[in-house]
C-alpha cells in the first residue's frame, strides 16, 4: 500500500527509476487498421486487463490509452464496490496516490509563469514572512522549492508518523485516525489538527508530537541527496498556497481541472459525487479476503490525495504530452512543460515531480508517475518518442502477495509488462 513503483517501496527505501526489466509483448502492427483489427486489439486489451485483475484480486480497474492528441481507448472493469456491485466506468474516480504529485507540479509551473513564485523560492523565508509559520531548520541552510520538487530537500518520511496523516471524517469536525482504527493501535495523536498546516507543524517543528530531527530529516544538506519524500511534497503544496493565496486544491481546480473539463477530479472529497468513487480495498491476511476501507482523506493530501478518473487523467496527460495544450486549451507554456519534465538525456530521473525510467527492451523511455496507498495502486506513463500513454487505476491492494523484495519485484515486473503491452496497443490503435 505504501509502494512507489517509480521510486521506492515501503520495504526498500531506495531509488528505483524504472530499473525493473520490462517484459514487452508485441501486438499487431498495421498502418491502416481495419475495424476488425481494431476490435481485436480492444479485445486483447480487455483480456489482458481482466487477467491482471484476477491475479491481483482487484475489484475494479479503469484504463485509458492515448496516442498523439486523442484518447484511443478507455473503459472500466469490475466493480467500484463489492457490496453494491456498482460497476467501474472510465469516469469513476479513484484515489490516485502519488500520481497526485504531478498535479502539484503543473500548478507550481502555472503559478511560476504568473510570477507568483520561483523554483528558487526559500521555503523558510516565504512561510515565515507571508504566513507567520516558523519551521525547524536543522541544517541552518535554506530549503528551496526546487529541492522539494525533486526530492532533495532533506525532509524525509518517518514511517512511524507518516501514516498518522490518514484519517476519516471532516478535517474541521469529527474525524478519526485510519491507522489507529485499522491496526487497532494508539500510535497517532487524534487530538492534533488534521489540516495540512496542522500536520506540517506537528512534523516539522521542534517540540511538536511528530517531530524528530534524526528521523524526519536526512543526514545530507538540502539539494545534495535524493530521497523520495511525501512530506516534502505536501510542503511544496502548502508553499504554493502561501505564495498564491489559494489552496493547491482550489488553484488546480481553477487553472487546470476546470479548463480541461476534468469533472471527476479533486483533492476535496466533498467536491466529488461520492457514489462515483471507487471504494478502496485492503487484503486481510487473517481472513484471506479483501476488506473495504471508508473513503479516507490525508493531512498531507497534496502528496497523494487527489482523486480522478481514467478519462480525466487521459485529458490531463494529453495536455502535458502536447506541450501544455489540449483541444486548443493551453494550461502551460511549452517552455514550462520542458522545465517541468525530466531530461531524457540526463541520468537524474526527476524533473518537477515528474519521473522517468528506461526499459531494457526497445529502448523505451517512459515519463510519468505511479502510486500505491491503502487500497489503491495507479499508473500514468507515456513514451515521449512514440507519443503514446497509458492510465491504469485500481482499487485493490498492491501488497496482496506480501512485501518482501522478491514479492515486490515480481509484482512490479508483472505490472510493468502489462503497462508496456498497453502502450503497444496504444501505438496500434493510433494507426
């Protein structure tokens, strides 16, 4: 549930920039597909996705494929809720987990274009001068926004307290800790505010309940060492709020989601039709069954709390693939997109949250992000050379077969194989 397939898993906190070998399966190539050939490819997609769902024991999935400037396939599979048997469609909203970070990136680059903030912004100075928020400074050196967005800020995830960010209920009203409830523990302090700022203060301010200089920061100075950080991403989201006067959720809604008509996308649960949200499911080792979780939220919501649908994300991905524009709607300048994405010719695989990895066959380089959290695992990747992309969203448990290194590697290899088959299908459907 805490696996980041582009980066690290909860058992291996190391950089994994798509080093996993992809098993590529070729599909038929045709410069002019007949309707019969096109339907056969779509049939293959359905069979491959359904087979993966069965192996994962995932209740539902949604898939969208894009080629150049259009969606060439989108469909829902399985159910959003086992009890009600509500079917998944391509417009069902799923918890995106770490794919959410790419929307922080787009919002930051949009605000940068407007002169509202810079990637060289000193986080400490901005927060103290404009919001009166003083965070601890263990290195006596600035953390810049560019350090947060490429995971070199020195802020790291202390697993003992990172999971305390997850809660059920109203952030300003009745709520309870998902971790305390699910694991029947009292690790998390339920008297603390569950707002974004409340959590950041508790985690990043000396003397507060979740603060530990040793465990919440790396030993390396800001800007010198890569270590994937969800809390750092959440801090980047709050930085945008202080700089623009709008929360990240509202800023993205106004400047990104609404223009692209992403009607099933929001960081705010109350913004969405809750009957159209896929229920998250965890694997219960004791009963050997999937267990439904409530529709939860996260105090560090910028890092992983966005919900969206396959169709919405397909439009969003097309915008990025086409240099900031989709259907004559420009969100970012081409220069901003270039600066946001990782350089395919450089070893370092992180841009502004967007990541890249190289496959070992066909030389395919993929850009995007993946995610895994309680009852959800997600993929959003595209091949910049072939100009094809894939969205895959699921409401199952990516630790259903365990979390040892071998089990995680096997899971990633199998799903990476599926992703690459789907990208091959996207190539063919664009012909």
